C-alpha cells in the first residue's frame, strides 16, 4: 500500500473561507465534483445495533472533510424492509427508524454543509416497496380501482388467467410478474417486493414532485435517480414475448416496452422545473444503462442534467479501451451540455481493487490483460493478487481524478478495500443471490461494513457487531492503520483529492501521444499532466515536477501499473 508524495508540495491547499462559501452557492458545483457514495447501513453504527445510521455518518464528517470530497451521495435511507438493500422504499418522505429520525437527518445535513460538503440523495422512482401504503391499498382494492392504477396490474393469460401476462424475466431472476390473491398480476422489473409504479398516473407524478421538494426544502443539493431509464412504459396488449424483445438493458433505441422510452424525458422535464425553483438549482444524475448514443438525453440541462456512464467500470486493463472510452464520453458530455461522470466502484459491483487483482478472464479482451470479471460469479474462490489489484486501482483512480467531470468514489475504495468473497449463505442479504441460487453471488461482498480500527468490536464500525460479517483481514485496511501512514492507500487518496481541488480548472482536456502504446498521457489547463503506464516496462516521464505518483517512481521513471501527475 505505498504511493509517493512530493514532500516539497505537501502544504495544505485550504481555500479561504469566502471562496468556499461561494462554492456552496455555485450553480455549477457538480460539474467537476468528487462525490463519495455512502451506503448508510454499512458506514458507521452509532448505537451498537450492527446497522450503520445517520448519527454514525454525522460522527464521521471530520473523516470526510479530511478525505477532501466535495459531496456525499447517500444511498437510500428511507424506511425499508430491505428486500433490496433499501431500494425498496416504504415511505419516500421519512427516515428508516433503524437509521434515525428526520431530526438526525437535519443535523447530518447541517454538519455536512458546515464542512462544505454537499448532499446528493438517492431517489427510487421506478418502484415502491410492497409495504408502501399505496401498494397495500392496491392489494386491498378491486381490479380496475384507482389504487391499482398507481401500479401495473394486468390479468393473466389462459382461460383462468393463471399464466403471467408475459414471459418477461425480472432483473434479479425469476418472472417479472407476481400473482395476487384475487388472481391479477403485478409487474416488478426487480424483486417481487418492488412493484413498478405506473408513471402514466398523474398522482404518481405529483407525489414525486412533492418528494423532490420535501428533500430540497431540507437542504438536499441533488438527487441520484435510480433506474431513471425504466419509468415510462408502453404495455399495450398483446405484450411482446421476451424472444421478440431481445436482450434486457441497453441498445433498445426507444423501442422497448420499458427500457429507455422517449416519454421518460417528459417526466424529467417536470422535475427540472422543481430543481430550478431552488438556489442554487438542485442537481440530478441519472442511473441509466442505455445505449451510449442515448445517454445525452438524460444529461440534458432540461432534464436531469447529468448521467452516469459505467464504461470505465467495465473496461479491461487496456489503455486502448480506456482511451476510446474517455474520448467518447467527453465528446458526448459536451454534446449534452453536461460534464462527464466517472466511476470504478459502487454498491452494485465487485470492488475495483479486486477486479484488477483477478487473473484475466480473457474472453472479451484483445490482449489478455483483462481487468477481471466486473460481477463475480459464484462457486470458485478467485485467485486474487491483492497487491496488484490495489496498485492498479490506485493508478486508475488517480487517472480518473485528473479527468474533467465528476468523479464518483465508493466508501472503502479510499482504503483499497477488497470484495469479501467468503460470506456464508445464511449471512447473505442480496436478493440476486437467492433468486439465482448462487449462480451470481450478488452484491453483499462490496457492502460489508467499513473497518475504522485495527481491532475491537466490528473494527470500530460500531460497538455491537456488523449486519454483514467482516473478515479478519479487514483490520489491516482500517482507517486507523492507514491514517498513521501517509504512503497508505488512504494517504494517497487524500493527497490526490487535495491536489485535484488545487489543480482543477476549465474542463478542457488534450491527449498527448507517447512512444509506448501502453502509456496514456493527457493534459489539463494550467499545465497539469497525467501519465498512466498500463504496461510492464518502466518508461520515461515528460519534463516537469512530479506532484504525486500512485506507486513509487524508479529513478524518476514511471514503472508499470502506475500514474503520475506533473506540472
Ligand atoms: C439500481 C441500484 O443501484 C441497485 O442497487 C438496485 O438493486 C436497483 N437499481 C433497483 O432499485
Ligand atoms: Ca445503528
């Protein structure tokens, strides 16, 4: 876990208070923000019940401030029975009592703002939970009722309606329809506990506008919009079969009955008018797994304003792929008027320190340097090279932090944490695991509570255990251990984020060609150079002063699997 920091350039780069206050009001604050994702149930537990909570987050704000992030994206904290890690929401305008109260939320957001950190709330509009009062009302109401019209209820096929309205699969496995006691079926793209809302229903639309205002009034600065591309649906009967639909997900170009339909942008245009009622306007970022050519629509300033791209997250350890992805996304972001987004890890994928430490899977790689499966499949214990994974993770994270646009970090990646592979079946929580019977082990491995101390109860996560068991090796990665060592993964992230704040200027970007095809070199305004060596051979660096390298240089030269910044 070592990186190098130029000791002459160690000075703090604290901007004066007035400049920071201006940043808080800057309507463009999101364009190049570093955003730290908190999965609240696994961040910090204040009351020893094994579940992370809002007071736990508040208690760790000094840590977030010292890390140097501009914003926190908070995954769902609403009341939920946790059929899908909180993405099954019982009530959109409250806090899960297991996580705290609205007063705790107010206290947390005030403390974040005091620390000059923005808050982006996760919003889940495609589906409620089955325990939401609307869905309970729908179940208790007759066929054809107004209560059922908020969801997608249909009669089944066959003489007695016992076959589902279509043969569609849910994303988590198993059918996308569930039968109710009176014989009708309801649609759920995800778990059966996540009934899809009917976005043609005006009451549904109005209620979400109310929710956006509710949180914006409480000071929320922006929203991360879950499954933004699935809200509007064309379910004109007869419904097409899944064979007629082709693969799930992207590449549908507006033709699919529920993925990425054009009408969805009418919904987001309404949301935009609400965002613009505030100063600065509330921001939003779409989670939309759509064809790259259609992503700009979500990022339009008349819509959500920004959209995730997961292209780097899926890339192999391959400089050519990285270069193509970066070029394409920068062009695309410019075309929508948005800035780009970059991400290597989140709560849905195998942590990138692990992905880059797995042996090549090869199949989709043109040079055998594959970054490893991005969603691990179960059954076998992978041969993980931890040190290599951490070294490469630091190199690509440093590259990402030099790119124009917003950088999204996932809790624990600043520690170089790895995926937890060995979780017993009885401890697993993710519905993906249970719906596939372990074919895909699911996402629990990246959601294990963070280690704060080397030893002690749940490694300092709380004082009463952890809702997902932590492995013994977690202690080696603890915040406490790494804080003592500036060359640690954490020390490296802190310095990289500090320098990014100092160096970040206009969004301009230019590639610089290098003799070796293994090297990616680009410049940013102000003479900031970022050079990444993907290959095995040590290479020369361009002239300049090295500010930071993700692994130690060798006689002033850049070794393999390393990024350096120079001015
Ligand atoms: C995307 C979220 O990131 C994921 O965790 C969730 O399971 C699905 N949307 C369904 O809400
Ligand atoms: Ca707790």
